[in-house]
C-alpha cells in the first residue's frame, strides 16, 4: 500500500511539474514577445526621427530659395 502511495505522489508531482512548466513557458514567451515589440518600436521610431531630420535638413535650407520654389511648384 505504501508503494502505491509513493507512486501516486510521484505521478502527481510529474504531472504538476509538466503543467507548471507549460504555464511558465507561456508566461515567459509573452514577456519576451512584449520586449521584442518594444525594441522594434524604438528602432522604428529612431529611424523615422532620423528620416524626418534628413528631410528637414535637405528641404528647408538646401540651396537658393528661388530654386526651392521652382522645385516645389510642381508638387502643388
């Protein structure tokens, strides 16, 4: 009878370990996914900011005002 009880406790422990492992893996996966999304958003934001700075530098102060007006005339 004691052997059966030992086997039963061991089986419950094994099943509990598997369930706990699955739960823990899912939580860690979600957490890692959120971190990756945040890193991607930061990279994307920095790229957009850099492109905006380049556009301002190339657009506002680039060359003669009359030439800029001629270039922009077709865009309107």
